[in-house]
C-alpha cells in the first residue's frame, strides 16, 4: 500500500519550532525537507511561512499553535489555495 510519505512529490518546509531531528528523519527517508530558519532566518511570521509553503508547493510542518488559528480561519473556498499544513502536538 502506498502512503503519502511514499509519494515523491511531497516536500516539506519545517518551522523553526520543530526539532532538527524531525527534519533529519524526513531527509533520511529520502524526502526533501527545508528548515525555515535556513530560508528566511529565525522568527519568520506565520503568514510568511504559509505563503512560502503555498507558492513553493511545500507542506508546512509546525508545532506553533498559531497555525491552528490560521487553518481554522481560512474560508472553505480558500482551503485549496492555502498551504498544506501539518501541526505537531507534542505532550
């Protein structure tokens, strides 16, 4: 069975609040993973990361709770126009 992680077109933008080990794990699995701190530096605004991910066809991976608000505030018509986002919750 093929999973989304097996798809060669999935590429990731990793927010600075996600550990480098997560980025390294994606890379070790043969995925393209870019750290936001390497692209736009530290403390980039959430909307900037969302814009970059959307326009570069990247899946945004974050632990930032603000992204949940962004995801929830996107109108249903705009969902297909916004970046795909994975929000990690670590207890």
